[in-house]
């Protein structure tokens, strides 16, 4: 760079390019490389000959050569010639183990290269490594059995080694692959060279028979198919140890021959699998046998849906998806001939199983949707429907995240054919999605459809309670109890009362109990009312509870069900036992009834006498006090019977006085003995009656609820109930008549004893 007088350097000016058009010849990297290659005109002199004098130089030479070979292989592993050159170089150095290692590495890269296998085997044979060569040929014919060159060289090597048996074995293995005609001739020529004419003839027969069987199968085709032909063909292949071919022949024949004509074929196939098959093969035979049976069943009766279910389970567990789908299509094509729901109940499960199979096993949601839609179109919804299929379709769409399709399907179901199960399932779905406004609308639709369903009213009110809208819940309960017809009104009233108790609205609860008692006087309502008043924390709770028991007792005096009245009194007694005084306990104790045993005549359905039946009746003190006339009549009847007995006794006394005087003393002794025996009998009868009373008072001998033993309970034996069984409600009259019978028996015994005493005096 030039410098000025001031000593500053001057920067040269940049030349301006006047022509900015592109050059005619563009310079590229490719052009530069090509020119460099073309200009290599000078021939490089060959490297000087290297003379190796010691082992160290030899090792250096080997290292360089190996490095060069490895570099070439690393640049392109797929060029097999590099591997072969490398292995041959190692072989030239007598490094057999290294050469073998290189060939194995090459086979890892490309095991289907024929030249590589040939070079590898030739290397082993040249170095007299016979067993290694055999192993290589075995591997080659196993991996590439259709390469005839391997078989020829392998058999030639064995024959050259004098191993005739090994050579024959190689040919036998080759014949299993059904080679071309030249291979069979080579095998025959081999046997002829060693004068084995019979074996050569056998090879000819095998070859010709195999061809004949194949020609026969092709000639007859599928129209004139014959079971015996396939059985003979399979047996021939079995003799040749061609087990896979035998299996293929049997399966081919079973798929094409009608089942009723293939009994012998199937039998032979089963025997073959048991002899030569594995576990899987035997299972296949059994499956095919079962499939044959199911085919016969569904062919005999296409509407036997249980047989279709068994067949489908078998196909699903063993066959592929297409086969199972085909069987499903055949099954659902058998539509019930009558449009009645009882005939469709089993059939509809074919569609359900089909849809679940497509969704869970095949994982095909689109086809699953088509199955559901086809099923819903097939069902005659105007006559009946199946809520299960609608709900399953909705749940399927939810799983596929198609909420709109699910709601649309369930909405159309409610519009076409409303059912309780449909409403419940749809409401449950919306509850899970937390769509409470939709739930309210669905409950309204549900109640319009079925206003008598108490469970729906209760669930609707519970929903409003959970949402915190108690006024709305109370209004729903009021609407519910105002319905003219309900299926379970007692459950509805109980839920309403429990709701008010939970809200601690005790006045409303009392009002509800009063309204309920205006409709029914059931004992459980009274007891529940009393227990409610007892549970309320108040100073007046005992008085209120006692007052309710008083009202209940008055109201149930006219009740025909005496067990219910007894249940009320027992509940009252338990209450007084815990909270009452001695006076109140005594008062309630006096109200408890007497438990008496009665008998009544049974009548069979045809009007004949069926014997007697014992039962228990209750006589309440209040009812007995209100009916004094019954007692008066009973006493009059007893007095009349007593008078009749007295007259009979007087007649007997007169007859005895007429007897001879000497016999008086003997008669007096006999009378005293009889008197003692009668007294013993009376004592025995008294013990028996006491024992019967104890048994009747035991809780285990009664079908009534267990309670304390009342001293008023007596054992009653009503023998005069024939005429009074129809009027069982008047228990006091029954008791009076039974008392007569007991008093009669007791009176007879007493009168006899009295007469004896008078005679003695």
C-alpha cells in the first residue's frame, strides 16, 4: 500500500464492476471437483515393494491392511465384495478363525446373499473343516430352502466324503419341499449309482403318486368333491412324514365338503392330530368339532338363540374378527317372527353382544355405532322397546365423547317409548354430568308420564334438598301426597315426615301426622307419632307421647285386627316402663288382654271337613266389661246343667239304698277307694291344666310378638265353636262358650265326688 507525504497509508480504490450480468460459466463445487479429477494426468508410481524381514514389520503390514479393509467396510457395509475380499485375505494368511468371524459379520448384514453362503462353505471345505461346512450348509438350506444350488453342493459334499446315509438324508429333506422334476431325478440317479433299485422305485412312486393326487384334486374340483380322495391323499402324505401338508389337506377338505358327508374325514383328522399334533392342534380339532355341532343346531332351528350364543362364544375365543363378524351377521338375521316382547328378549342380546364385541375386542367405534343404530331401527317401538339398548347406546356415545349424540338418542327414546328405566338411566347420566336443570326437566317429564310413582316424587324432592331448595322440595311433597292414586303412599308419607324432621320443622311434622291419621288409623302410624314426640327435646314430650297413646287406644277399640291393638298396648307398656310411674304402669297393665287358645273347624276346597285348627285369641278387659249379658247367660247355662246332674245323682242314690245291708260295709270300702282314685285324677287334671297354661304362655309356642307373661292369660279349649267360628270378631262370646265347656267338665268331676261322699255318710 502506498503512503502519502504525511506518512499515512492510502487505501486502494475498489474496482467498480461495469458488467453485472451473470458469467457464462458458473463456478460450482461440483465443477471444481470434476476439474480436479480430470487433471490427474500424472500416473502415480506404484508403491515400492516392501520386503518383510521380521515379525514386527509383518504385524505392521497386517495392521495397515486390516485398517484399510475395515475402513472400506465402514464406508459401505452393504457391499458384500468388500467382506469377501477381507475374508479371503485373512484366509490367505491362514487366519481361519478371523476369516470365519468376518463371514459371520457379513451374514449379519445380509443373510440372504447366496454368494456369501457359497464362499463361506467353500472356505471351510478347502481348509478341511467338514463339520463347520456341514453346519453352514444346514443353516443355508434352512434359511433359503428354495435355492437348489445349496442342496446340490451339500449332497455332493456328503457323497464325496463317502457319507451315503448323510447324502440320502439331505435328499429326503430336499424332497419335503416339493422341488422341481430335476431334483427328483438327481435323487433317483444317486440311488441308482449305489445299486439301490428298490429305493429308486419308491422315489418314483412317491413322485408320481403325489402328482396323481394333485391332478385328481384339480380334475374333480369343488363340484364333484369326494371325501375318500382327500382321506387317501392325506394318508399318503402322512406316510411321507409331510405332517404340515396332511393338516392343510384335512382343513381344505373340511371347509369344502358338507358337514353331513365329512364324518369319516373328521374322524381321521382327529386321529392324526392326536398322533402328531401339539396341544394347539388338538384344541383346533375339538373347536372344529364343536363348531360342526353348533352349525347343525342352528341349521335345524335358526331361532335357537342359546345355540347362537354358544357358537358366538366359541368363535370369539378362537377365530379372527372377520369370521366372528360373519357369524354375528348370520345370527342377527334370524328376526323373531312374532312382534311380542317375550320372543325378543333373548334375540336382543345378540345385538348387544355384537356391539360390545365390536367396541371392546375389535376396537371399531364407527362399526359399533352402526350396530346400535341398526338395532334401534329394527325394534318395533310402537309395540314395545328395550330400555337397555337405548342406555347402552347413550353410554357408548359418552365413552366416545359425543355428548350431543347421547342426549339426542335418549331424548328420542323418551319421546318414542317412555319407560321408567329410560327415565332413571337418563336422569342418572345427567346427575353424573352435574346438569341439574336438565335433571329437573327430566323429573317433570317423568312425573307427567307416571304421576303415581312415589319413588320418583321422593327422588325429585331429595334432589331439591341436596341443592338447598327446601321450599321447592316441600312443594314437591305436597303435590305428591295430593295425587289421587299412588303405588306406595306409606313410603311417600314417611319420606315427607323424615324430611320435615331433618329440617327441624316439628310443627309441620305434627301436622303431617294428623293429616295422615285422618286417612289411616294404622298402628304403626300411631307408634311412629308417639316415638317422634318422645324424640323431640321438650319438657312436654312425655305428656304428648302419653296423650297420643291414649288417643290411639280409643281409636283402635273398634279395630278388628287385635294383634295391632296388642302391639300398641305393648309399645305403650314399654314406654311407661321406662318413663312412667307406678300408677301409669298399673293402668296400662290392666288394659292388656287375656290370651286364650281356641279351636275352629277347617273346611277343604271341595267343602269336606278338614279337621280342627287351634288358634289364639285376645280378650280385652274393656271389651269384656262392655258386654255383661254374655257372662249372665253363661252362668245361667252352667246352673241348668248342674241341676240336671243333681237329679241324676239322686236317682243313683235311691238305687243304692235298696241294696242288701250286709253288702253296705263292702260297698263303703270300695267307695272310699274310688274316692281316693278320683281325688288323684283331679289332682292330675289340675297339673295338666297348669302345664298347658305354662306352654301357652311361653313366647316360643305363640306366633304373636314376645311379651311378658300376663297372669290373666288362660288356656281355653273351645269345643263349641262350630256355630260361632263365622263370628270370630265377638271374642267375648267365644270365651263364654268355652268357659261353659270347661265348667261342665269340672262340674261333672265335682258332682261325682259329692255323690260318693253323701252315700258314705
